[in-house]
């Protein structure tokens, strides 16, 4: 039996489709977001329980303090780990949007805890932690969407840039192209 007579032929791997590449990037992004978010969750719960046991602050106030500490921790993690390859040219706007969406997440997260504590009277340490965790989960869905959509905006992909550059290249020799005079833009209204 000679080489290759086993019937198994190894073909070169097929190039991944654009959809598959986008899906793979999204999976990596979700994993990185989850790693930072998981660490932020631990920071949030640790600070929450520490503040509750060391001070006489009310449950929701202790939770707000913990959430603010976690927001600072998460910004550093998202900027320098999860979204380090994203546009860095607009840091002031990025930070402003991050804080805006983080405050909305803070309201969602602590609104759940507030409703459980003051609406239903569920304020034991276990119940407080359960509803704090639930509030974090709901707020995390909002934060993921808002951070990736508005705060840490993606730079154009390499394929998009290459396609735009090839479009702008001069035509090859022998290729005919109709030269039309450039018209000034039409102004409406």
C-alpha cells in the first residue's frame, strides 16, 4: 500500500465564512466580557457584604457603594482587556457613555434589590444576596448590549478596510473606465 492508499485524504481547511468569523469574534468577546464581569461580580458582592457587616448602612445604600466600586473595576477591565482593540481616540466620550450606561445598570441592579427589600420585606442577608445577584444579572444584559454598541465601538474590520482600499485603487492598465465630470452635491432645504 502506497502513500495515500488508505482512502483518507486530508484536504486543506476551508476558509471560514464571514458569518463564522463574526460569530467566533462574538464568542471571544462574550467570554472576555464574562471574565471581567465575573471578577466584577465578586468585587461587587464582596464589597456589598463587607459594607453591610462593617457599617450600619441600609441594604440598598451598601449595594450602591458596592456597585460603584465594581463599575470602576469593570471599566479598567473592559478598556484594557475585553475591548483593548477598540477605538481609543475618544476616551472622554467613551468614559462619559460608560458612566451613563453604568448608572442605568446601577438603577436596574439596585431597583431589583430595593423592590425585594422594601416592597416584599425580603431583607435577610441571604435574601439580599440573592436579589443583589439577580439584579446584577439583569443589569449585565443591558450593560453588555450598551457597552458594545455605544461605549467600546469597534474599529472597522481588516476585511472592510481592505475592500475599501481596493475600491480606491487606480484602475489597471487596459481597463476602461468612463470618466464623468464630478457634479456638485445637491443641497436640499
